[in-house]
C-alpha cells in the first residue's frame, strides 16, 4: 500500500455496522479517501472474496484486528502473570551520589 499524498489525505465518512440482537445500529467513521479507494478497487476486482459492500469489508477487517489485539493482550498478560520481576520493571532506580 502506498502512502497517500497530502492532497489525497482527505477524509470521507463511511458507515460501519454494529449488529445487535434485534436491530442494526450504524455509526460513522472517517477514513482516508485513498485507503477507501484501495478497498473499493479490491472488492470490485475480486468478487470471489464475497464482500457485497465496502462496509462489510471494513466490519470484518476491524473485527479481525480487534480479535488479534485481544489475543496479543491476553498472551502478554498470561506471560507476565507468572514473572515476579515484571513488578519492578517500571520502577526507577536511584543512583547513589
């Protein structure tokens, strides 16, 4: 993915779905136009991916990223729980004059 130029860094608003038991709530988020264009091009040129809309792609991407971050956090917490040295890691030590 190429980095957008300053002229391309316009933000546009897309809808993002939050599926609830009986109703669908929608919120809006801003995304760089260049990034949205890449998503649109990907979806249009690869219908076999099965995304009917940009918002469905964005929903799944965000959901996957959240799951990945939660796994990373849980893994770090589990690894750090058994290590007593982690309690002292962030303490500043005084130097003797």
